[in-house]
C-alpha cells in the first residue's frame, strides 16, 4: 500500500516564478525523500517601483511514505 503525504511550501526567487518552483523543489528534496508530485497553488510577487523584485510560489508537495523503513 502506498501512502502519499502533502506539505504546503512557499518558495521565492528574484528571477522568475519558474525559478522559484525549481528552487523550492531542489531545497525540499534535500530533506524529503520520494517526492512524487507538486501542485502550484498560488503565484505572487513583490513590486519595487514599477518592476517585480521577488517572485513567490505556494506549492502542494506530495511525497510517498517509506513504510518499509526501520526505526533507529
């Protein structure tokens, strides 16, 4: 039986929304194993003057639990 758990994460970038998504997944994968899906929930940005200064994304990150892992 597979069980998928979900976390809501917020990431950011000074380059683009796509970069914010990639950065968030890369950082999450450093501490979360078996990432299986993402859903982009929200995109927003900070404005400085008349330009976007920072891009933000809220992601629903899904990952499969390792039910066979032994406790240490």
